[in-house]
């Protein structure tokens, strides 16, 4: 099957040809005809399967046909809601590619930046709006967005949306949307709360599922190193000595950890940047641009970026910290091996993370290949529950002591010198 078999209009086929896209992925082949027939769609697909194009391509086509009949200032026809700024920007970039030979206008809005330029785009008129929930509701309440004209609504990465605490925003948004609309609902996993939410959004949906829930792409080779906590950094440097590993998306558990890893790699003359929630939006976008252009060898990310980064041909993902939620592992390694390309996932596991690996293997229903040729093998044993309890107590005591010392230092700096009044 080719895209020409999907009854797409010539401007879109030309745009796809520009990008050398010939054959649709399974989710695209199944979903595009349904969306073009104005069906509600419940899509369950792992990350990296090409689902953005599965809803964006037919959306552009449907709006292009409407606007040919209704000239004038663009009216908002389609709304795509997604959890993160990075993912919103990525979706908007894809829409730009698919609509380049049409007169379909699009915009993206997200928080963390001043709203001025976003408001200006909205005032000029757009057909398709991609948004994060907070900024969308904010600008709607200010009167800059009229949702009454929406004909198509897409909720993307629904499970991630709920994980990030957006359920109240979604409920508020649903009350503002027209009752009569086409709705598309995409999620990588389908736990009960996601199924319940989909029932409130969709009417007689057609379910599209192209892979087992929470499975990893078959094109991704998965490898595992067991090591001790103090040896993680040395093992990472050992892995990066392999020059075939040209670019790596590396995941850390915390913002502080991401910054520390980036600093350590820079000291070894490895071009690296960190991306996480505390970074300003312009810093994050700059790091992404540098990584996509090949100026950076390593991009260190926290899980906020696990579904927001889409880099063509990215082959390597390293889990420096093993996630304690097994589904997060699936989302992380799905940054490689996208749309049928080959990918490699390397996980570095310390003793306290051994249980997380067992949970991941249970979820993906396969064993991860262990690398035996390891210069820093794991010799330490995981702490017992009693040892963990004592360690956590000690950690809490040190934390309290640190903050007490910092408060005392602030008070000393703020104390006025005693002297004679004049």
C-alpha cells in the first residue's frame, strides 16, 4: 500500500513526496480512511508508530476542502490537545509539512513563554490549533480563542495527560467544545481510567490498535548492563567510547541528575546538553535544534521529554536511571526505532533498580539481553527493607540539617550590623 491508495488530495501527496514518505505505517493505513469518513477514532498505538500523521494528514485534507468553499479569514476548525510543549511544537511542525501546498493555517500555543506572539497568530486567524491544556484554557478565558467553531478535536497522549495531572483541565475543556464534532483519542496504553475518559469524549468510535498494549517496537534492540551505583558514570563513559554511537538521547530520573550528567560529559569533551522542566523554553528549543542538527552528541533528558522528542533516524537511547514505572521505559526507548527504523536501547542498572528491571520485563513480556562483557559488573547487593528505612531516615535528617544551615546563613546575611544611631 502507498499513500496514493488512501485517496489523499494531490497537495498532500506532493508534501509527502517532498519528505520521501511513500508507504504509510500500519496506524496511518488504518486510521486515515476512518478520519476522512468523519468517524470517531480510539487509537491505541505505541510511541514511534507514526500516529501524528494518522490524524494530521486527514485533518489537513478535510479542512482544505471546507476552506475552498468558505474563503476569507481562517476560522478555527480543529483543536489538538497534548501534554507537553515539546510534543505540541513537534505536532505543529508536522502539520506545517503536510499543509505546505494548501492554504490551511495552523498555530501552536503553550505555557512557559510570553503569550504576545501566540495571541497575534490567533488574531490573524488559524484553522488548526495545537495546544497544551493550561495555555489553551488561559487564552480562551481571556477571549482570544472561540471554541464554538471546532469541528475536529484530538486528544493526543491521553495516558500521559492523566499522569501529569491534566484531568481537571480536560474535563473543563470538554464542557467548552461543541457537542457535534468529530473526536479522535490516542493513547499508548489503555488502563481503566483512560477507557472511561474515552467514553466521555467519543461517540460510537472505531478502535484502531496496531501493537499490543505497552509493547516495545520490534525494531529496537534492547541491552542491559548491571553495575554498582558508584560505577555508573565510568560505565557510561566506557559505552560512549564506541564511536558508532554517534548520537544518544540519555534519560535521567531527576533534573539535578540530568544537569550533573551533562556537566560530567562536557568535562570529558563530549558535546552535551540537558533538557528538563526547569530549563527556559528557549534553552530547551536551542538544545533540541542543536541535537537534531548533529551539533550535540548527547542530549540528557528527564521524563518530561519522553514523548515530546521526535528525531528522525535517532538510533540510540540510554537509560542512565531505570524508571520505577515500567510503562515509562516503553515510552523512553520508543524515541528510537521510529516508524520502522532500527533502534538500540541501553540500560544501566544499579542494585536498587534490579526490581524495576523485573517489572519492565514482565510488562514487555521479554527478557532484556544482559551484556556480560562489562568492565564494571554489579557486585553490591540491594538494600533490605530495613536498610532502606534507615537510609531514608538518614537522608531526611541530612536534608533537614542542610536546610537549617541554609536558613541560618540567610539570617546571618540579612542581620543588620549593630551600631550607634545617628
